C-alpha cells in the first residue's frame, strides 16, 4: 500500500448564477457536489465522466486555480484550501497542471524557451542565465523535442509538439503531482499514443503522481491504476482500472462502458441506452443525481443521497442497490 | 450487384494561399453504393472533410478549386453544374450534417422555422403544411413533445438534441445520401451512442446511404460496412470493415489501429501503445513518393521515389502500398 | 500548418549525459516578424508609410535646408502664387508658405503624437485596471469612461482654454503653455476609447488557458498582466493609437482654425488655414497647400492604421 499523496474530502464548488432585475444571485451551478478520493504516491488516478460532470473543475480546485466552495484537499499534511498566499506559492512547485488545448495553453508571443523558462524564473530555480538555458534544453530533450526549439514560437509547432512543450513547462518545477486535464483529447489518434507513452515514461523516470482527467474511457483505462467515475458533480464509482472495466457496479458506469465504440467489428455487445440528456446542474435531481436516467431506479433513489461505500475491496460505489 | 450512387474519380481539390497551393485532396477515388454506410477515416489534414464538402460543392471557390477529377452522382458529374442546379441536388438528393450543431443552426430562428424553410424550398407547401412537416421530422428523430419543441430556439436544446434537429433538417426532403461530417465528435459518449443509433434507424426507415466522416476507428467499426482510409490527401486503403480491421494491409492503417487503447482488451494496461512516430507532412509541398514513407517502418527506396498506386489485394480490398 | 517541422522520435540526437548541445540561434518567425510581413503586403499602407516618412523628414530637416525665414515680411511679394523663390507661394504678409508649413508641421505633428501618447497611456492604465479587477472598481472606471464620453469635446476644450490659458502661459511660456493645454485636452478626451479596447481585450485574454497556466506556475497578477496579457492585447491598441494621431492633428487644426490654439505667430497648419480663409478667392494656393498638408498627413496615417489592423489581426497570429 503506497502512501497517500493527495486526499480530497467532500470537495464542493458552486458557481453563483445571477439574474433577475437586480442581478442578484438567484441560483447555483453545482459543478462539484461533494467529491472525495485519495491518490497514492506514484499512482495514476483516472477521473472520467461526461461534459458537465465537474471533473475539470475538480482538478482546478485541487490546485486552487478555482477557489473551492467547501471541502478539504490534503497534500502532504496540509490543507490546500486553507493555505495562505506564500504557502500556496510554494505549493505551485509540488502540484502542476497540463491543459487540454495545445493551441490556447501557450502564450503565442513568447518563445518556447521563455515559456518553459518562466517556471524557473518565478521560483528562482536557476541562478544564472546559462544555467537556465541548459535546464530548458534538458527539459526539451526529456519530452522529445530538439534544443533548437528553444528559440521558436508556438505557432511553428504541431498540436502534439505544443502539448510536449506544455508538459516540459509543468516538469520544470519538479512537481510531485501533475493534474492532466484532458491532455490528449485535442490530438489526433496517432499523436495521442505518442503523448500517452511520453507521460508514462515520465512518470516512471521522475516518480510522478497523476490525476488523469478525461472523457475517453479507453485512454483512461490504459493509463490509470485506479479510475473514479463522476456524474453531475459526484463520484459514483472508484475502482482499480481492470476491475472497473470488467465488473462495473454502478449503472452509470455500465452504460458508459457499453457506449464506448470498440474498434473491432467482430465484437458484438449489448448496448445500454440511457434515455434523455444530462440534467441541468443548476437544479440537479434530488437524492441520487442519476436516478432520472437510471435503468434500475426505485422510488427511494430520489429521496436519499447514496454514500460512496467500499462494496468490495478497493471498489467503492455510490448506489443503494448495487454492490 | 449493388447500385453505385456516388462515384468520385481522381478528385483534386486545391486551395490557393499566400504560401502556395495546398493540395488538400490530391487524387482521391472512391465510390458509395445504395444502402451502405461508407466510412471515411483519417486524421486531421488528411482531406476527408474537404472531400465530403466537395461532393456538395460547399467549398469557397476563390481560394479553393477543383483541379481535376469528377464527382459522379448517379452517373452525372456534379463539378460542372451551376449553383442553381446544385441547389436542386442539395437537401433533396444529398444532405449533410456537420460536427458543431451549435454553430450549424441559426440562433435567431426557431427550430421549426428552420426545418420548415428547408421543406418549403424544395416542395410546394403552405406555411402550415411546412410547419406540420417540421413537427413530423422532430417526431421522427425521437425528440419528445415535438409540437411544443418546434417553437423552441436552438439554444434551448442540449448538444445531443441539437444534433437530432440537424439530422431532422437534413432528412426533411428524404435524400438518398446523408453525408455526416464528424457528427458525434463534439458529443459525450452516451449521447454519441444515441445519435449513431438514430442514424442507423433513419437509414433503415428511409432507405438511405450514409457517408460517415470521422477520425474515430471505434465508430467506424460499429457503424460502417465499408471503409476508406485517407492520409495526407490521398486514399491509402479501402476495404469492407471486417477485412480492414481483421487484416489491415497499409502500414498507416495498421499503426492507427494498434495505437488505440482498447477498453475491452484484457492486456496489461501498462503496455506501451504502439505509436506512429513523426507528424503529417505538409500539404503545400507533399513528398514525391508515398506520403507515409517518412513515418513508415517498412519504408524502402522505391517508397520515397514513387507513389504506389491502389492495387487490389482481396475482394473489395485495395491498398496503396508496395508491400 | 505552415512552417511545422516534423520531429521524428527515432531521430533523437545523441546528447549523452556529459555534453549539452548548445542551441543555435537562427532567425525565427516571431509574431512581430509575421506581422511585418503581412503589413508589407498591404500596398496602400506601404505607400502611405513612404509618404508619411517623407513628410516627417521634410518637417524635421526641412527648415534646416530651406532656410527662408518664416516671418520675413515683404509686402511687395504678398499673395504670390508658386515661384522659384517661393515654391508654395506667399501669404498676405509676403511670408514664404513653404517655410511656414515646414516649421508649423513640426508643431502639428508633435501635438498629434503627444496627444496620442497621453490618450494611450491613460487609456491603457485605466483599461488594464478595469480589465483585471472585478466588482465595483471595474464598474466605477467604466462609468467614468462613459461620463467622459458624454462630454462634448469642442465646448469643453473652449471652456478649459478660457479658464487655464493665462495661468499656463505664465508657467510655461506662451507656446509651451498652449502646447500642454492642447495636448492634455485632446489626449484627455480620447483615452476612453483606448480604455474600452484594452479592457475588452483583457477580458477575452484573461480567460485563455495560457494565463491560467501562468497562474498555475505561481505568477503574480502583475506578472500575468505585464508579461502575458498586455503583449497580446496591444494589437487593437496600436491601431487605435494611429487613428488617435490623425484625430489629434485634426483637433489641433480645428482649434487653430477657430483662432483658439497657438498664438497667431506660430504657423501651425490649422492656423495657416485660418489665415488663408479670407483670401481664398484671390490666393487659393495658400489655403490649398495648408489644407493639403493636413489632408495628406491624416490620410496616410489612416491607411497605415488599416495596414496595421490587418497585420496585427489576432485571428491570424494565434
């Protein structure tokens, strides 16, 4: 059993919605509605779900790029949500993030060297200019780019290469935990494989811990040790990767898995069709958020919130009737 | 013997830019028969979208031009047709749906209005009849409460619903061919499953053929009967779906299939994905020989010198490779 | 994408652990270079740049070359058309029009430039603060901008001139005082558009992921603004700046034309036009040349602004 590096407890983020004649706060978007999980040192936890489930918001709340509304995030013995400005600044060395959009996550006016070097500058990691340049070159090579790329601008690179630059930037501060927010979703399939392999190599080389956020279940299953499934702001299931895919317990997970297209025409599966659309996160359904689309929903599902319970060793489910 | 509806022969669609001539589609030949779903698969920049739009001549003609080739629709070449003649073909015989339902629908008109507009343009209907036709179409695509929803605006629908509306619009004149350009890429996987099933249902009910453009091999495997693989503006492989996945002959197809992580495989998920190294060549000055040679692990001298022609390697199975 | 170079994973250079290969600095395609390249394609803008450059050189160096004094009164030669001695003719006092226009041009252009700098500095500062803050600070600043926008510029100008002309004259001398006043008023009434532009740009750039990335690295808000947001926001501001120069020149000309600007002996272009207006029927050359100077300068500046707008179009760079 590895040590726990990150521990999220009952994290919530509600965005205020203003409206009406006087622009008062009339409602809240319950983007993250009570999320809890642990990540062990050196492990990759996959966080998967469809749009609006709150996975990206969760990732950003952990880094406090977005201020959580409630809950705790424990990292190496301190609660991130209560840290003051200075502590937060040094936290930035321990926790980093890789973004989804390779075209928007790099400043188009800075050279690659400046983009990566900024990390070193902010935290005073390289005493001299020469040392900084050498370190940036080292990082570029680590992610599979050439030293010459130091002087180039982002628009001269392809999507996959830009993503590598973003990874190099995150690695510059030598973080312990890296939140990967849909890092390959915007890339072509053949480039995805390159970047996934790179992330795995880097994890092994530097002992990194990943929170891998994505909507593509195949990718998440491949790279993660354990997977957490989110629906409408809540975690509905957490399990080791293989167990989740072989024996999913939550009805939503089952439906999600059955909807993933398999690149093999000979495989025939029974598809579980969910009816309707994802409900509005401003007024989520009462009780279990999934009950409006759940094939096995019963009357009390709309009355009581299901708790995330360990129904099998290492396999947690939030459902009254499963497990 | 299947009746060929669409026969594209040697199509070259080029674009004039400040930097030179972009050869987006550079000699593409493919055909589509009645009642089948043809998948055109490839990564960004391969020319699949330009091919699809060329069929309906939806390319902006100042920068774009048809350098060569024919597009035969039921024996008749579409390229020399005037826009009035093309208007008779669009929506009535060939319809198209796009990837982004949010931007494909006009936000200031109701959904019913937009569908009715398509109907009245191609058939002599009164306003009332056209509206009724719109309601019928909404019902056909399984939108609940169509009489009420026909008066709603696009922003009042979710992404999946909007795509259904797009499909309703496209099918309103009962075309023989539906071109679907990445119809589910922007949708969640459970909604994607719904839309793909809807398209299949429509195909059966209306006796339609579908040309499905996508980069997702999984979607292709589940929905298409025949597949065309494109790379850098050219067709590299064409086969019935079972033969393509069971026995891919072109190294690019092989690499593509092997680089996709699979949810259903029991393989140790920490295995490296087989990635195709390198990136797509520039379409401004494409390489003289085989365009995949730079990234191909089997590349030989002849590959760099000459472009291999499509040769038949099995029933309905053609490959552009010397192997 | 044009210009992307394929990187082959298998062709990794052997760097070993001991030696770090020093990267070679070649000419790179910075966004500035790309913008310059696009500007060069805009023929009207390039021609205008040349013409404006010529005007600038003429105005700066002309009086050193064409040494005819600007206020040599010679009633015998009054209101003469263009001749070898006086290429642009003479005015009603026999003074050389060319010399006066060259000298006055310095002032007109200096006013234009200075007013633009005032407008842009104030505008960028206020716009940046408004763009970066939320809540009542932002609202208050925008309300202030709206207030200024509803002030009628010309009457306000006249009022301020009336109120402060004497005191400024006393402080900075007749020319200096008027210069400061005109620049302050023109610039002070044009900062609002710049502020709005800057704020709008900041609002849109602030949401971009590379700003979030900077925050995630630990960049302070000041660093975010100065290093990341402002350089990307400057495009429209530069374009607005060139328009401001043109507008300021016209404003100064208007003031002088109304007899309210610089003292009568200073031949700013507007002043010359004011003097020329009474004898337009018998000596049209005087007014025409003065008017042409203003017209040509403003026209070229506007075309350059067009060229800059196309060159700096953010959709192209990103």
